[in-house]
């Protein structure tokens, strides 16, 4: 799950860099910090990633990390200093167990670099309520042909309360150590899953619906965990910016003062279900 999140965050960074490059051509002396800070109410380790925006004139394809900043998180009167993680990554983390991210609370981020002070705040949204699934055990007739399995795949539905049309995204992950793909070499000879072999986890785009139907095509047998994350509007704005026409030179969304990027928070609720052979 951690790997999946890192890959996703990297995609958002590339979007910000690209949008910014379209807007202006920074001089060789100008260095603009980019922040990725995410707080999760269900996790104990929290990270902030810092890097420099890639100038339009640069031939680099990866952002330069910032490894010499002072990063602190403030909540009420408490101050939580982040430490630089091992490696040349620009990742700062707080791994002690005395920081609890609570729903409805506001947290402030302060970053001091050699050239500037960056600040931002986030209020943790309320977790989704009354989360349920239509069936926590679904069965697949493994004796069917490949096409019959695809045609008859069960579709478990997750539901939750959302009268205010708040935004959520869903992450579904298989928890088995050696998961068996539903589409495999036995029911699809020569394919061995092939294009139909899925990932062990996937996530949806933000939605303000109150339900989500899980598509098991490309999935696996075994125990699954589905997590519904409640998100803030600033995260939704960043996601929507990825869909923007490259000819539209809008300012990239950011809630970082004196920099670019995002600092936001999530709360969540999880349920479990199993996919079994019939």
C-alpha cells in the first residue's frame, strides 16, 4: 500500500511541474519549492516531501530534492519536528507515536529553507459514516470458461452516508501473501492472466457519490480490504487539474504559501470482503 501511495504522489508532482512550466519561464536563479504533505487519521507515520520545481529551460526529468530544510507540524500548542528520511529523497517523516491526527482538528505545516518560509494548514475531514458492503463473501465458479467468468463476475457494492455530497476516494487491496488471479492459465490458456491480470491494489478518482461498485475483472481470490477516504476540496482541485487541457494556462492549484504543491489530510473507514471459488 505504501508503494502505491508513493507512485500516486509522484504523478501529482509531475502535473504541478508541467503546469508551472507552461505558465512561466523561471530564471536560472529562481528556485520554487514544491511541497507534498499528507496526513492520515489512520496512520502513525507521517511524511512531507520537498523538491524544487523543474524550470522550463532545464533538461532534467526528475525534480531536485530539498534535503536541508527544517520541517515542523503544529497542533494547538504542540510542535512536532520532522526528520529527514534516509537517502537523497527530500522526504521528511515523523515516526514517533505521540502524534495523533484527529478528525475535525486543524494542523499547521511550517517549512524553513535557505531562501524562504513556507506555511499551510489543513483541517481533517470527518470519516465516512455507515460504511457497508452488499456481500462480504462473493463466489466465482472456477469451472467456467474465461468468457463465462468475465460475464458472470459478482459486483460487490460499497455504500456510505453522504447527504452533504462530500468527496471520497476508494482504495481496494488484496491482502493475500500469494494471491491467485481470477483469470489465470487454467481458464485462459496462453494468457496466464496477461492483459487481464490486475494489480494487488487500485484506487478511484475522487467522487461525491455515496456508493461504489467493485469491478473484479483483473482481480484476485482471497481477502480484500476496501478503504473509503474522506478528502478535502483542495485535494479534489489538484486531481481535477490533471484533466485540464494543456492549452489552458490556469494557475496550478496550491495551498502552500510562498511555494507550490499541497498540504492536506484524510480520514477513512475500512471494510473487508473475500473472493472465493465456488
